[in-house]
C-alpha cells in the first residue's frame, strides 16, 4: 500500500501506477532527499515536536540508508518516488518511529527542497567546468600570443588579428556564463521546506534551524509560491542553453578551421574519428556532437517554460516534469564542457598557414584608409580612395602589400614611403593597441584581465 493511499478503497491500477511513478529518474535526488530529511528530523527534535530519542533514531536510520546507497549495497527500487523509498526503508529499519519523519512536512515542500539542493550543486559544477575551460583558453592564448590569424565578418576575411585575442574572445563569453551560474545560485538558495503542502503548517517548527543545517541563505516568504516555484530550474536551463550556444560557436570554428579548406588548426587523432567507407577521412565528431547537443538543451528550456506557463497556484503534478529535462541538460552540459576542455588543450596550429591567410583578401585595406585619415583626409574620402586601390589590385592581380609607392601615390599624393610597412599583415594586427584590440600588448592585457576576473569565482 502506498504511503498516501489510506483514503482509497481500491489500489491504484497498474497502468496508472506506472504512469505516475518518478522513481526511475528522481532517484538521482537521493542524496538531497536524505540530507534534507536529516535536517528536518533534527529540527523536529530541537522544537520538541519529536522526542530527542525519536529524532536521533530517525537521523541514525537515514545516515545508514545514505551509506548503504552510496556503497551500492542498497538498490533504489520498488516505490513510487525517491521520497516514498527513503521513508519506507526507514520504517523497515527503525519501525513506526520512522513514520514520524513526515510530521510538519509535505511531499510538495520536500521535493521543492530536494530540487533546490540538487540544482545548487549543479550550478557549482557548471561554475567549476566553466572555470576549467576558461583556464584552458587562457593557456592557449598565452601560447599563441605571437601568432597572427585571419579575423572574419560574414565568414569573409576582414582583418588580421592576434590568435590570443581570438581565444580571449571566447573566454569573455564563458566568463559571462560563469557569472550567470554564480548569480543563479544566489537566487536558488532559498529554502522552501516548512511550507508543507501549500498553506504552511500548524506545527511549531523553526525554519531557521533547518535553513542553517542545509546551508540555505534564506527561507521562502510565501508557502503558495515556495511549493510551486521552479523558476530556478528554468533559469538553470537558460544559463545552460546560453553556455552551450557559446560552446557550439567555438565548435563551429573548430570544425571550419580544421578543415582542408582552412587548415589553420588540427585536431589530434585521439579526438578524431574515421569513416566506415572512406579510409582518408578524419572527422571532427566531438565538436559536431557538441554542436548537435546544444539543440537538445534548448529543447529542455522550451519544455520547462511551456510546462510552467499554465499552472495555477499552488502545486500541480505537472511539476514532476521539471526533473528529467534538468537531469539530462545537466549531464549534457557537463559532458560537453569536460570533453571540449580536454580537446582545446590538444589542438595544434599551422602557424604559417594562419599568417598567410590573414594577409589575403585585401585584409589590410582598413589600415590604408586609416593611414589617409590620420593625415587629414576625411574618412569617407579615404574609404573611397582605398576602394579604388582594391579594385586596381583585383584588375592587376596584385595585393595591397605588393603595390609600389608609385602605385599608392597614383591613388593619392598623401601616401608616403611608410605606407609600405603599414599594409603588412603583422603591422596591421600590431597597430590596433586599443583595449581589447589585436596587438600583442592588448592581447596580453586581455589575458591578465580575464585571469584577474576569474579569481573572484
């Protein structure tokens, strides 16, 4: 007989039982459920709702269950959900005293508390993984600070950039993700336990005792809201979705830059796969899988938002649908960030090919226009002069660095001999020394800035 079935004349139908069950997935909450139950029983003892002997017996029984599950000697099975499993096992071990654990508590505030404890740890995991990836990107930035690569807009070569600046750009994205998860933890660290089913409880409990034992920053201020709030689940999924979007962009770059058509980077054999039919293939399956799994996390975000949008106050069974998406998104996020951190540290670089490519496509044209503008030519006029020079190069099969001073001066008498140096690939990158720019000094400053900001997490 189920713990809640006293009001019913007949047992639950087998198909209804199977449809209602959540143990197959909410068993992941066992640590949180037992931890919260120990805190709840401790509080009941302190408030003399239970005798101290009863509270001690419950806590000892719960610790034994925790230990046995952790060691693998106790299988989680045979009940509707993790809460029923823990309570039934407790009663089996210590007798009817175990039935008193649920005093002044409902499954509604119990599961809300469990999910917050679990989500709090998941946010911590995300922060740790993001820190590891940023540190990996910083390591690559430091190694590549003397390398030049093409910068793109519209997937067309735009200007030469420092390779370290490229890796710093992704570090900035992941720092924002890190900050979002860090801020999310503060909002999710509010304790709903003590809200009971929806209206609070008539028992003289002390929620501050439980809050302190569980490490929550504060207690919920409205029991109707507390048992039905899953904002923190949606927010975690949003943070995960945006972090995955940034990782997917890096994966897309990796796929492009390691292709034969680009050839700037190479993925080592240990992180590549072959083809079942084409012996020559070396496929970037890991970044492709990460790119694909991003859509999976997006789907979970849309799912929880759709679930939440029509739920009346207070608790409804719809909220059981918060767990599987959360667990899957968490597992996906953690596996993707873990594998990509390992991969990014193993990439190798074709330095000469990157440098040569950075100078292609008239990528120093802006430097020509800036050269003229710095000498008093209005920028729009300088832009037009440079455009004519590019057209001349196209017609003559030349590049801007291959032009002679005479050819430059034929376009404008303002050009002097130093234009020949200004249009080289390295001069172009080194000339942009503004904060966040593409010079070596700017890139080094970016590395130092990222490293400093990372220390606060």
